[in-house]
């Protein structure tokens, strides 16, 4: 893997660097505006995020997770954690009041310092996190494909000069829908352990990868051992989104939590709702906003898309 040096903070930028940062900023504004308006038009309700909660994503056992510190403090006599994702909140919200929802959710994940040089990791980022009650994986694929198609076509039309200024006008392909779908097990058989990097360097269009063993809330077919979940990989870039059809069966959830050694006391509400049959089937995903913007802008380090870079291992004053 090539190691990427971290970007400068705002006060250190000069001349052309300021111009480039400003151009990326315009792509960020356009992207947030375009994606949120597509989701609203598609009938999603826009929820504002929470930042501290007793229950958050265990990020375990996702083989891609690498967390150095989990932030936990006591407030009002109760322990709360900074949000690593809003998965638990999404499942309960989609099961009750908001059957089709999205959130621009800030996530804090104190990634190990060596991830500061991958160019793909930051320790504070934002997900466009969405969930749809009674949906299938296919519904999620269609939603995401449509949103990304409109985003890229919109950028090419409305942000032509800005894209040209950062040499990205010709780099972005017109998306061909639907995206191809690959099973992780087949890729592993073909490429071995490096399947993700290999397929990322080969593709010229985004692809879906399904059947990825990971957290308890992703749906696993216990008879076949197959997972009904997915990642979206962008060509020459890699993962920008993860999601799944969700588990809602009480016995399966408990079994997986026990298998994974997840602390059930942090998930009593979702367990209780599943037990009472109040957790509804749903499917959803989280699109890493900085990741998709890093792909669109072609920056070397994802933190170049942040006004205040959050590079693992580096803490600036701002
Ligand atoms: P996950 O469910 O853990 O895959 O997270 C959802 C999405 O958030 C990923 O597909 C990435 O696009 C994004 N993401 C996760 N971790 C990071 C990170 N450390 N830095 C930037 N984006 C991230
Ligand atoms: Mg992922």
C-alpha cells in the first residue's frame, strides 16, 4: 500500500492550495445539497443526529474495523458513548415512527494511528445513513444507484468549471445502471485475501459486493450461512458504503450477540423490541460522505475534503 502524507490545516495553506481547497469545498456543498434533495424527493424523512448515547455500533466483528480508543463518559449518572454509527437508532426509528429515514450522522471512530497514511481513514466523519422499513437489498441498490447517477450527472452539468479546475471533469464516468454484483466468497476464491484491492483496481464502474460476515444487525441466513449485506466499491478507490438487510428475529440477534461477545446490556432496548415482535424488517446503508467526495474530487488524502482535517494520529488545535 502506498502511504499518503496528511493534508495541511487551513492556516498553513497558501496560493494555489487555498484555491484547490475552495474548489473541493464547492463540490462538498453541491454533493450534500444534491444527495439530500434526492432523498427528500424519494420520500425519506430527514432526522437530525444524536452525538452521545448509551447504545451505539459495536463495530465488531467487522474485519475492517480498527479502533484504538472508545470514548465513554458519565452524564447524569449514566455511561454514554460518542456515536460510532446510528445503526441502533435507525433500526428503532424505522420500526416505529419513521419508516423511510435518513440522517447526516457524525461518527467518531478513533482509528489506529497507522490508518493516518492510508488516505482513506479519518477519525471523525459523516455518513448519509438511511433505513427503509420492509425493504430488500435490491431496493437499497436502486436507491443508491439512482442517487449517485443524479449526483454525478448534476456535477458534470452544474459544476463543470470547478471539476475542470481540479482535473476531474473527464475522470468521472457516466454511471451504467444497475451496478454489477459480486459475491465476496467468489472473489476470495478467485483473488485470495487481497480480493478487495484487486477488484477495486480492475473495475471501471461501481460494483456491489455481497455476503460479508460482520456485525449482529446484518442479516445472515442460518441455513446457508450467507449474509444478505453489501458494500459499494468505486473504481480505483474502494469502499464508500456498507449496508444490509437487517436482523429482526429475537433468537437470531441473541445468538449472534453471544457468538460475537457483544455486551447485551448496551442493547437492551433493541433486544426487548425484537422479543416483543416490534422490531420490523428493514434494509439500509451508510454512505461515507467524505469517502464519496474523496472519490469525486480525486484527492490523495480523504482529509483534504475536510475543512478541519481529522487524520488518525494527528490532533490539530482546530
Ligand atoms: P461501516 O458501516 O463501518 O462500513 O461505515 C459506513 C461507511 O462509512 C463506510 O462504507 C465508509 O464510507 C465510511 N467510513 C467508515 N469508517 C471511516 C473512516 N475511518 N473514515 C472515513 N470514512 C469512513
Ligand atoms: Mg464497511
